[in-house]
C-alpha cells in the first residue's frame, strides 16, 4: 500500500507541474485544492442527479446514469498502451532484477490498476455512493458488478496486447473497428427519427409554440414506449440481486484466472511487416535524403521498423475513424437527398478519416514521428550550435507526407465507395468535388499532427535538464501544451457539429445554402490548419 501511495503522489505531482508554476501555493496545498475541487464538483453533480432526477426521469434511467458515471472513468485505464506503461514505470530498469520479466510485468499492472483507482476516486466514488444511497442493496450490487466488469476488461485488454500470436492481434483490431462501426450506427440511428420528426414539425407549424407542443408530445410518447420496453425486458430477464452478485463474482474469478497469462515481453512475438509496394514508394525518398542527413537517418530507421510492426499492416489503411463514419453513414445517407449536404458531409468525414489515418502512422512508428529516437540523443543535439531543428522537422514532414499518402488515399477511397453505394452514382460528383477541395489540406494536416511532439522536444532540448524521458509524451506538461495547440481545431469541430445539427433540426439551412455552409467550413478549416502549421518558423 505504501508503494501505491508513493506512485499516486508522484503521478499527481507530475500532472500539476505546469499549473504549479502559476500557483501561489505550495505543491502540497495546490494538490489538495485540486483534489478537493474534483470531489466537490463530482459530489455536487451526483447530488443533483439523485435529488432532481425524480422530476425528470424514471428510477431506471437514474440508475443507468449513475452506473455509467461510476464505470466510465475506469474505461480509459484499460485503453492505455503497453509502451506508455513501460515508460511511466521504468520497466526496462525493473526487468534488470533477478525476477522473471512476466512476473515483474504482472506486479506492475497490479500496481498501475491500484494507483488508477486511487487517482480516479474523485470521479467514480461519488456516483457509486449515490447509487448505493438511492437504491440500497440493488445499487450496491450494480456497483459491484460494474467494478468487476472493469477489472475483467483491464485484464483481458492487456492479455490481448501481450499475446504472441498474429490471430489475437487481428481479432483485437477487428473487434475495435467493428465496435466503432456499431457505435457510429447506433448514434445516428437514434438521432435520425428525431431529426426527421423535427423537420416535419417545422414544415407544419414553423418555429412556434405549436412546434414545441408537438415535439413534447412525441418525446413523452417515446419515453413511455422506452419505459414499457425496459419493464418488459426486466420481466423477461428478472435477475435477483444474488444472481447479479454471482455474475460479478464470476467476472472477478475470470479476471484472476486470466491474470497469470499476462505476458511482458514482445521479443518472441511474430512481428508483421509493412507491404513491399509501400516500402518501394518510400525508397524513392533516399535520393532526397542525400541533402538532409536527418531524413536519411529516419529513412534507415523506418526501413528497419517497417519489418517489426506490432500491429497488422492493414490497420494503417483502415483506421477506426473510417469505420466510425462508415457506421454513421448507414442511416444518414439513406435520408439525405440534397447534394450540397452530401458535399458538406464528405468534406467533414474525409478530414476526420485523413486525421485518423495519419495518427495511426505516427503511433505505428513512434521512434520517428514522436521523436523518441531524438530524445535518446539529446546530448548530441545540445552539442550542435545551433541544433538543426529546421532540418529535423522538415524530415519528419517529408517522410510522413509520403508514408501516409497511400493509406489516406485508400481510406478515403473506401469512403467514396460507400457514398456511391448508398447515394447513387449520379450523386458521386459531390464526393469528387469534396475530395478535390480537401486535397490541398493534406500537408497541413501532416504538420498539425507533428506539432505538439516537436514543440515538447524543443522545450526539453532548450531546458538543458538531463531529463530521463524516452518520449516527448512523458513530459509532465505534454497534455497542457497539446490542449493549447489544438484548442482552435477542437473549437471548430465542436461548433461545426453543433451548428450543423441545429441547422438540420430546425431547417435553418435549405437547398443551396448548404453549399455556402460547406464553403465556410472549408475556409475556416484551412485558416485553422494554416495557423497550426506555422510553428516551425516561431521556434
């Protein structure tokens, strides 16, 4: 327990390091104030849900809300990568002991889960307490079931990542993409009936009190149907508290049985190789590498890492974002008959797919695109006066731009085929126009994705400190810098989604006005990307 507490304090202090520089209080006081704020906000939210929910929801809805709030913060613990955990807990140093690597790795995973529970306690404990206080024994059983599910998910996720078989990695990649497809479909399938009803009501009543009354009647009718279905489902699957407790115990037992199968080393893993035709496309850069030594170094490193891929190579061409938007298009495109709306949708989705594909490339080759190889040679860069930062970032831009061209083309090609299949060949011209408009954005997206890692590397380089970091993403203020770099981009995405939904629900845009809206989105997107790509000149 002492070790868990020490790691918890170290994690919390490193997370508030950027905030501490501007805080007038001591590190301990700042940490206490931050934790107290988290507890206060979370407890206040749970109190509002518990005491006000009876006026808005049935008890079953309140129970579901509190249940998801109690398990939601723990989902991210299962999604953390093996490489990030190895760097955070200095696994390469710990494995020097006489204990077997697998045993050390299992102890490390147990320590990480305990530290995560302690760190996330302000987020999931108040909803859990609220669930127990409002529903008694039934609420306690659901809390137990949720925690057991999260423990099993944590163990299985790391067991799949440590597997030495290609089949396990393929199944894991397929599961993630099918889940993204189902999520995109489920969200839009729930929105589309309400969207169509709202547009029909606007045509009949306009934006008036009659419209609000019509929509209120529909929502009340929908709630009644939902509650009836939930009650019918509960009668058909009436689990007692004892049965749910036994299910939770089964999850915990299964997690304990799977825990000994967690593996640490990937040395015996059957590695995948990048496709030979893509390697030949990259080899063309060797001629340009003669004028840039860093580019030539990255090319040599890439050729070696391309034969040691930890993921199936096809995942680089089919990112999760592609399946997410493909699932959303299934109920969406069938109801869209305006070509200008198709143009806007294709523009927005191509940008999401392009960004996801390039991010998959950077995650597949962190030594190159996340500046891990440069972090290992900080002393060499500090000995150079001035350090070749311009040549460094230009080499990364050139290599990522060439490496991601084919995957982006293939991913966007699949999206284009879906548009043709669901909207018809005669409307494919709108997708072609959208592809032409988004083509010049590709190099700007490349530069935006590499921005935060490059700036953090420059910050560590200029600090002169002998920091024991293997990646810029281990830097304490990385997330704060990333939030600042991507603030305008995220604001644009959120405003675009919100404004497009409002315009569609209330028919604020009609006909060709959607074409003007698409043009405005393209202009704003290029302005944000242009601003995000000028960082190398300011360093």
